[in-house]
C-alpha cells in the first residue's frame, strides 16, 4: 500500500451508523492521530479496540500499556517525537493520569485524552453513565493551569469535536481532554464523515531559526512558543520543573511567575477564540437551562416541550466546558429569572454557574448521581415550577 | 628508570563541549557524588557507539540521577517520577532510528516506576535503561529505597533496613532484557565499553551502575566520603562475566558481583512487532 | 411521524444486538428524513441472561436517546419477556417467538400481538442462528412505522458476512411471508 493509499484510509468519508466511541476514534484519525497508548477500561475500551485495528492500517502505532499512567506518559513522549497522539479512559484511569496531564501542561505538550465518564467515585458504575469528572478535568492535577475541555452531545460531535480537540492541542500546545460519557460512547447514531479536504487541521508551529537562536519557551504575542520536536536538530530540552525560556530548570519565584502565568494566560487571553457554546431559543427566554454532554439532549427536549406549553425557556449548551463562559452566563443572569442546570453529578457545573451569575438570578441544579440520564419530562417539571 | 614526561595542555575547549548544555554547568551534584563522572562515561559511550547525536534522546524521571538528562545536549526529557520508561517508549516509537536512553535512579525506576520497567523488558522495548543505584533516595534526603540492603541505615530506616532489596540484574533478566550488566562507578572503562554494547543493541538493554552517594547514604553507613565508597567498591568487587543473575544480589559487606551477565541475540523487539502489525493491518485492508 | 420506540430482546447468542444495529442503521442512513438512535444494555445481563437493543426512531431530532415506553417489543426469550414486558406501553405492539415465550396477562395491554416460530423457521435453513433475521422479516412486514424492507435489505447486504448473507436473506423472506394462524 502506498503512502497516498494510507492517507486515504485515515478519513473514512461517507455515512456511518456507529457509536460515539467509534466516532471519536475515527475523528482522531481524521485529525492526524498516529499514536495511541492506552489501557482498557469500561466504558471506553471500544476506542482502544478500534484504534488497535485502524492505526496499523494507516502506518500508525497502537500500544496497550501496563496502566493508565504509562499510557499518558507514552502519548506525551510520542508527541515530542512528532506524532499526534491520544489515549482514552474513564474516571478511574483519568485519576491515574492527572499527574502526567500536569506534566503535559507544564511542558506544553499537545495531545488528547478522551474520558468516557461513568459513575463514581472509585470503581462506581463501570457500565453506567456519569458526568462527575467535570471538575477533575479542571482541577485534577496539582498547580495552576488552564485546561481546554470539550464535551460532545452526539455521535457526530464525537467525530467533529475531537478534531477540534486535536487542533486546540496543537495550536495552544496543551493536553486537551475530550469529555464524553457512557451514553454518548455507547449509543449508535448517524455519522457523516466529510471528504478529507473539507476537514480543517491545525498543526503545531515549528521554529525555523537556526538551533543556536531558538528559545524553546519564548512565546510571541499569542503566548504559545514554537515547538521543536526530537530529531529536528534543536536539542529539545523538556522538564516538568519550572523553567526559563531556554527550557532550563530555574527554581525561583521569578521564573515561576513568568512560566506559570504564561501557560495560564495563553488560554485565558485567548478564551474568546476557544469557548464554544450552542444557544437554543434563548433570545426571549425568561428561564434558561445550562447543560452539556448527554444531559444537554434531554435539556433541549424539555425546552421543546415547555415551548409548546408557552413557557419561554431556552438552552445554553456548553460545548467547551473549560474555559468556562463566565461572561455569557453573567449576561444571561441579567436576562432570566431562573437558571436550571441538569447534570449527572451532585452539582459541579451548577457551582460554576452560581459563581458566574453573581447572585443575580436563582440557580437550580437537577442532579442525578450517575447510572441514568435525565428525561425531558423530569427537567420540564422543574421548568414548570419556575414559570 | 625512565621518567614519564607529563605535558600540560592549556585549552579553552573541553572534550565534552557540544555534548553538555551551555550554561547548565556547574551541576548540582554533591562533592564525592559519582554522577558527574558517570555522565562523562555516558557521553563517551554515545560517541564511541557512533550514534548520530540528532537521533539520540535521553529521558529521565525524578531524582539526582534524573537530573543528568538536563545537562546533556541531546534531545532531553525530564519527566515525572517513575514514568521515564513509558515516555521513552512513546518517544522511540515515533522514529525507529531514534536511540532512546533512559537514565534514572533506583527509586525512580524500581519503586514508583517498577511496573513500567518489568513491562518494558517483557515487551523488549527498544530502549537502553541506565540505572545509577545509590541505595537510597538522595534528592529527598536519604530515605530507604527498593535497593537498600538489609541493615542499611537511612532516615526512614533508623533501625536499619529490614526488607529484602531488589536484585536488579536478575529482575531485568527474568523479565526478558536482552542485555544486562552491572558496574561500579569506579569501573569507568568497562562501564563505557559495556554501554557502547548496550547502546548498539536492539531491544531492551539494562546497565546498573553502583554509584557513590556520600551525602545521604554514605554518611549514615560509615562511608562518609565519596572516596571511601569507591574504595569499598575496589575492595569488594568481583568481576564475573556471565554470572547467574540469581547469585548477584547485594548484601551488607558482601561481595559486589559486576560484569556482563546477559547478551542475547535474535529476540524480536517492540519496534519489530509494531512494524509487523502495520504489515498485517495493511494486508487486512487490501483483503477488504 | 411521532417518536417510535422499539426494543429487541432475547438471550445472549440470539443476535439481538445485530437486530438493533441493522434496524437503526437502515433507518438512519436509508430512510429519508428519519433519525434513529440505537442503544444496548451494557450491564452484566448482556453476557448470557437477557439481552436487549433499543432503537428510537423519529423524524425530529432525537433528544432523549433511551427507550422508556415501548411502542414495539420484539422478544425472543421468556426471561427477556418477563423482564421487559412492563415497559411496553398500553396499546403497544408485541412480536414474540411463539415457542420460546409464554405470554401472561401482561400481554393484554398490547394492541396487537404477532407470533412467529422464528427458531423453527431458521432451523429449516440449517441453523437457529437465522431466527433473529426471520423475526426481522416478520417485523418488517407487519410494523409499518419502523423500517422499510428496501432499507433493511440494503444494510443486511453490507453488514452480514458474504458467506452468511444468502441464508439470511431467505430467513428474512420467510419471516416476511409468514402468516400467523388464526
């Protein structure tokens, strides 16, 4: 098989009826993923299984490691070797990965971590849905960092948005978490894969100056440094220690200020370009639902049902969960008399919404602690209470 | 008696210029620590092995030995505690021509990172692992570790270490390493030759170097100076190439068996397997 | 068209998941203007025991992906019948493998009950593994708002391995043409 034929196989253009797990795997290949290091865990295992079959077909590599820690470490290594790389897991595995997600944040390493959420804490509900890792994707690793986390609501989005996840990871140089859940991961829906040339791919920017002039952690206006990879001749220097622009460890408050402020600010200051939400019938709403992932489907259903009854309710769906759309929610709090937040946890995003609505409106969470998704009727009940 | 003429050379160049990172020296290692000289030996070996410097990557975990990667002017990666090996495997897979060398300490590689070590040996990953064994956690202040021998005193073993230590060459051998050797920090010539062999080998090669750590190990164990540790090595070392690795465990005051223990040919490596999988994957497509 | 919820259920090994996938895919990819979502139970019950696959069909966007009030319940085992019959909505339609399922009073809420000896039909083709497809043929012929024969056969030809397709198509035809007694 020629190189061109292998490239064709990377994008399975056409109509498919597949699960979210298969869609995310195919999306990663379309984004250019060439290395997957993983460890099986329900309900994400189908991603690893699919990658094990597909990657060798397109001159990529799949390795099943001894645990999730090795898996995340391996994809960081592969990224520095120049491959777009991914791993996939669920809550217990994500917990094991967080230290190395921190390494990826500190060393500004592009890669994608898929978390197909199940109910927790601990082993929890291996085969059943949860949305309890939202805060962990924000705060999981120690230290300050600003993550990008994307949450799909459909099988189609599992494909489309994991490409965005790769693009963000390459553009802003950081590990991006793709936050799915068991329901999306395991349900089958129509997936339309476009032609390869229709898919927008972003690749990390590389230095072009001679090696002696290259400062690996000096950033320009976008605050994202150019990335040389191993073998480019730039003698890459990567460390999880606080470092200066040369990449050399520097254990001082001054170096820390500069280094850590920049890796946070590169996301904070670009967040308008990153944040993505869907607004549904919000224009005239006096009640707003805010939701993400699977829960947003039922939320949309409840909006439709309520509208038929003449209740003015709309939905703000978080497509990027992090960075958080504080400013939009602040505005929304001026507009509506109540914000209802269905989520499959005990109030994680609800607290963020309370924070960003500044007490200007009532915020009411509808919590399920995992194992089942909300029905539109359950959410409708809460809407009707507030009308 | 012929008097040997010694000529002093004055030069602004150092033999390792270009292989150590500018501005990173002086290093942080303690007086009497062997890591400086071991670094020299590693660079000498990389050069003697004829490796293309562009295709050499060094990966470390955390700890004193883990700092070596940062002084070397190759592609160098200082990762998290215990995770150098899987990082190195991912890095290596992206280019089969790349030589990836993991340099780390006994605590990093065999306590927190032990699981990765045994699996990397099992899958015959194409990496060379150099472990500088200083018998304790040096950087964190001298705690007992997985290679501390019974009766060794450390800050968290104030009454003496009581647990059986790992026999590192035997662990590597039993897990499938294709090259296994042990040297002391004193054996610089043999260590270099051995490292050249290890680096030239495909698959998982492992070299243990018994280091000298006067500050946090020696002081508590009647070996308070680097020189004393090296003298102890000189007096207690036995060279036994091909020794049965089951017999090379380290005990207090016991002999230190060094040598090349394992050198196997022909075992397929992880890279071999992965390239074969690509062939099978492509074949499955043409069948479809 | 309003939302339609279909559950296929039986025991592990009857190819229940395949029934759901074929119908789901046929609707989603080959029925103009229709959407479908297929979900399977992923609990321990999907190994051995009762196995199920749900297909939700709608001309609108499918907000809630799970089946809660079944319009159709297609069942090929007693255990699955007992477990899921409460989910059939009043006035729903029941398809049963008549030799493997004993109906009880719970079935009275069904508007219509279609019975077929799907396994026996399959055995005339050499193996009971074709029972699921015989049942699909029967469902296809008698349930007007699930899936068209054309769409389903198109998907079967793509998804079923070449060496099995011929017999499956016969099983499908036999199911389609089956008329229950009485």
